[in-house]
C-alpha cells in the first residue's frame, strides 16, 4: 500500500484545519468595524494629539490720534528750557556729545523744565536714557497728571525696580505698578509715558511695563522729587544720560470698557 496516497486526505484535512486556526488568531485589521480605532492607536501619538497651528499675529496697540508733531524738549546743545535742581549734595549737570549727563549725587542730581505750556493730560513724553555708573535709578521722570504730578522710577531700589511714585501714597516699590527688570550699564533704553485722564501707561523698549487705571486714585510725589515739578529728570547716586526728549499731544481716547 502506498503510504503517501493513503494518508493524503488526512494530511490535507489537518493542514486546512491548522491554517484556519492560525488565520483566526491574526489581528482583524481589515474589519471595517474596528479598523479606524486600531489605526489611530498605531499612529505616532504626537502627530495624532497635536495639531499644527500657524502662530497668530500679535495685535499692535492702536495709536492715538496725534494733534501735534513731536516737540523736542532738548536741543542737544544747551539746557535752554531747563534748570538744575538744588537738592543739596547734587552732582554736576553737563551737556556732552548731544546728551544730558547727570553726575552721581548724594543722593540726587536732577533738572526740571521751565516751560509753562506743558499739557496735563492726553499727551506722551518719550526719551532715551542710560546709566554709566551707579547702583540705583538712572531715570526718575516726573510729569504732570491733571492737577498733580507723578514720577516714573526706572532702575530703583538697588537697580531693578520699575514703577510709579506715588499712587494712594504708595511709592513705586509698594504699589501694583512695581516690576523688576535688569538694566545694563552703557545701554540706551527707550522710555515712553502716555498720560490720559484715567490711565498712565509706560513702555520700555516698546514693551508695556505699566498700564494703570488711576480713576479715583490719589497721584502724588515722594520726598525730594517734588522739586522736579512740573516736568523733570533725576538720578539717585547714579551717573545718568538722556537724549531725544520729546513730547506730543493727542486727542482724547475712548475710555476702556
């Protein structure tokens, strides 16, 4: 009897059964009922979870409607329109290479404007300032706010504090306009202050650092900065320089909602 021919039907049956069993254990990836969910689990999780999105453009703050051209408050040659302040212990105030230089005082050195046409609101004052030596603020900018005055401190209380003095009798280190920035020696910083009836805003190098609602707030000066009225600049135990001092007026802006 031929062994191969005798057992061929059994072998064929065995092979068919075994193949069917093996086929039954394969993942049913072709089953349309479950294929989508399984396919998702096999994807790169980062690709499936994160959608690529183009960064949205930052909205630039709307510019006021200017009612005057920028007016220079410093001609780069003299202190015309300014006078030095007798703080007691003040350093020298000089003009060098088109800029104002205040030598370090004990503790203050400064100057104030002699102009009588300064606005009290709806205006912007800008300048560039830097410190070349010293440990404290290099820009104490005093400016009118309605019938009062306020001082912007840049680099105070050891060299990093920025804020407004004073709001409700709290100075720049103690009210909510206070922030801390690092200032390098010999580096110029662009400083801009915008005054409105209910708001004082401040930018340093085009970054807004103060946006204070002053409605119902008491605005005042602290200590010797009262000598800087109506508009003045001073430094505290620091050699400071200023240039490009300008002022311009704008039409009243609609109140914030």
